[in-house]
C-alpha cells in the first residue's frame, strides 16, 4: 500500500470512528471529525501531512517509489 492510499484509508477510518464515538459516547467527539477534515483541507494546499510523515517513518513508500 502506498502512503497516499494509507493516508486516505486512515482519514476515512478516523472520520467513521469519530462519528461512532459521537453517537455512542459523547457528541463532543464530532470535533475529531472537524479536525480530520481541516487537516485534509490544509494538507491539500500545503502538502504537509503528519500522518504521511509517520507512515514514511514506518517504512511505507509513495506511489511514485512503488512504480
């Protein structure tokens, strides 16, 4: 799996998890959804993504590196 796909999968998982937590635990967890969305938006403009940096350190490669 490439870093790009990993970031997309992680973001989707976090959105679903935050919605589940907001529904089952406390409505305040909706702010996690807001945070994930804001991070995706700023990443599209700046190219800075903490999740991608962590995945790279874990040994994942970008789609370009995978060929």
